[in-house]
C-alpha cells in the first residue's frame, strides 16, 4: 500500500471518527433538550388538569370542561379514576395500553414507553375534584403525551448526519490524496533523481528551499550523499588514472629493456644486467601495489594492528640510526628532543615516522638541520618533523596527503617518491585516532602528528599538570 493511500485512509478515518463523535454528542444534546421540552409540556398538562378540577364545579360538568380544554391537543391522553377505580373521564386511553389502564402501574415521575411503534411520555398523579354531591374527592389521573414526532425528528436528523458523514469522509479522503500527492512531491523528486543517477550524473542536486520542513532533512541528507558519492567517484577516477600513469612508466621500461635485450644475441653478463634492471622495476611495482593495498585496507577499516605501548622517542632514535648514512651523504644533521608514549601498532607507527623522516631528508638543503620534537599535553602526544628546504606552495598544502600527489615534479620516483608515502602516513595516524598537519613557510616545512597518549602516560601527564 502506497504512502499516499495510507495517509488518505488515515485522514478519512480520523475525519469519520471526529464527525461520529460530534454527531453522538450533538444527538445526545438534542435528545436531552427534546426530553426536557416534553417534560415541561407534560407538567403543563398536569397543571392544567389540576387547575380545571380545582374549580368548584361538580362531576356533571367535568367532561364538558375537560373536552373544551383539550380541543386541539391531539397528542394528549388523559384517564381519570375515582377511589373505586371507576373511569370518570378518558380521552385517547389507547395511548396507555391495557396494563397501565388496568393496574395503574405508571409512576409519578415522567416515564417513556413504546406502543404500536410510537413512543409516549406519561405519569400518574392524584388530583382533587367535587363529586355529584359537591363534596371534595380524590381522583387518580393518568396523563400521557405522544412524543413520536420528536423520535421521528431525531431519526431523520441522524440519517441526514450519516449521509453527510459519508460524503464528508469521501471529500476528506480525496483532499487527503491531493494533499499527500502535493506533499510527497519532494520525495518523488528524490526518487526521480536517484533513478537517473549514474557515475556521469552525480552533479545533480535537489532544491532545499522549496522542500517542506518535514522533508528538508531528507533532501539535505540526499544532497550530502550525492556530494560524497560525487567526491568518491572523482577520487576513484583520479586514483585509477594515477595508477595507470604510475604503472605505465615501469611497465614501459620493462618492455623497452626486454625488447632491446631480445633484439640480438647478448652475453650472459649483459642478460644479467637487464634482469637486474628489470628486478628494480618489479620491486618498484611491488612496493606500489603493496602501498595501494595498505591504503585500501586503511580506508575500509580492516588494517590488522596490535595494541601496545610505543615510545615515540625510541622509534625516532631507531630511525635516525637507519637514515644516518643518507643524512651524512646529504650533510644533514638530525636532532631529537622530547619523549612521549602512545598506544598502537609499533610497526605501523614506525612506518609513519619513517615516511616523514625520509621525506624531510629528501627535501632538506645540504648542511641543514632536521628537527624531531616530541611533546605531551592535554592527553595528546605531538611529534613534529621540521626540515629546511624548498617551501611547499600554499595551494598544494591541502592536497599533499592525497594519493600520487607531488608538490614538486622533481621528487624521486622510488619508494614513497611515487606519491603514496604521505597518504599512508595520514591513514596510519587516523587509524590510531589521531590527525596530521603540515605547515610550510620561508623554506621551513613542518609535519605534525597528534596521537592519543598511552593511558599510563596520560595519567602521569595529568598528575604533573
């Protein structure tokens, strides 16, 4: 069942329920009012009878006086009995039925009864009159009114109300269908947009201002989803193009070297030299594939990692020893200051630090200084790697952690020089719940890692503070 149909049925049901409740309440009020009018009329007839009988006139003129008084009162029934039960006057006694006439069972309060498909209201009371000898005597009076016209009126009103409710419910349902159709128009636009989505058409957006407040959140979320999809597809497209570009060079080198080697007969040493060159290209491709696999695992949150306390200063010292030969070759001095411990995977954290340190050494000027500064504050360990060399353009800083991005075309074509090192570093840091920042100005470039302190180190830091 569609949402429009559900809303229409619900609206029709609510309308019918409300109208029925109103009809019942109003019907009860009208019925009570009519009953009150009938009670008043009955009381008036009883008073009239008592007034007529109270006059000092004997039985012989009683019938004439009562007949004259009740001319035109076609809905009135009166029966008068004396003390012996003899009927001394009667008008329309058939209203009462046999039992009230025979046994005088009517109470002295207004009572309703049905007879012959009609409804009557009556009571029994005692009145005083003069007998044939002009002596006061008591008479038993049965007074009744035909109130069927009120019952008929109520039945007609209820019938008309039921017909009105029937048509009102139909109109309400049609109006609900129209309102729901108009109100759900933004959802239909969302559906149409989703139906037409493709990798080449993710730039379409829904108008947020024209959407009603109830649907605006959905429209905003849908536009946000489109934005994320568009961004993801662009990154995927760029990534695919970058992969093709990066793999084309080593594969082209392999094909060229192999073709040259096969162009004529060569000595074993020459074949060995070609194979050694091909091996370097294979290693380059293997590293690239491994790095891309690492990034894919990081983005999907499936990186295998162990949790242990990692002393950043110890890892930095080990890396300084490892890169000592490269630093000496470039006449670059590495200095380390500070100490802090974090919780994470030792090998992954060492790889992130290694990427930063090797990057700093490659881009440091001869005779310059690479500084590694470690601090602990506010539950975070901060490690900054600073080198002195070329300034990274400001428009490149926001893209420097993207895959295959190179701030300079002169970067080396091996290892992290393929443009994956900083992307890997960011993935490792974010996997450990941290963040990475970069600043570059006046030839000084600083990469800063922020990682949560190990619990013991964080407690000690708080105590010292």
